C-alpha cells in the first residue's frame, strides 16, 4: 500500500511537470498540499493539482470568492495507464488568477455531483499581495 502511495505521488508530480511544460505555464507555481499557504501577487496566476478518478463519478468541485480570484481553467489529465489496468485515475488542474489583495480560501470537495456527501475536502489559504 505504501509503495502504491509513493508511486502515485511520483506519478502526480511527473504529470504536473509535464503539463506545465506542455501548457507553457513555466513560472506558474503548482500546489498540491492544502496545508501550505499560497502567497501570490495581484495579477499573477497559480495552479492547484489534485488526484482524481472521474470514471468513478467523483471529481473535485471548487468554491471560492469570485471577487478575489478568477478560475481561468479547469482541466483533467489522465495518467498513463499500465497494461491491464482499467479505470486508472489522473489529475485535475485548477488555474486561478488573483484579482484583489487580501486573504481568501479555496475549498475543494471530492464528490459526485448528484450526491450531498463528499469523500474528501481540501482548503487552500491564499494570501494575495
């Protein structure tokens, strides 16, 4: 189980790096740990990347203060599947643009759109200078 977690983490980081290089977001910092404060300047962008598996019906749903942040893009990238693995997951990316100085939060819940209960919740604190 621990070996699988380490492999998933390495795969997530590799996927983030590849996507950033391909998408041209070099210089845009990517965050995966909700325990870390995101420090950003007004007018700058950042990305939140979280593991996801939409083949199960689950996905990350975001909520945030639209006066302080703009969601520029929400994308999903499948991980390369191993032979014989069906329904492997990938990474959801949320690209935000900072609009106004201050402190705010982004809350992401991992749930099915048609259900009230969620499997996981991540809260990112954003300090915009």
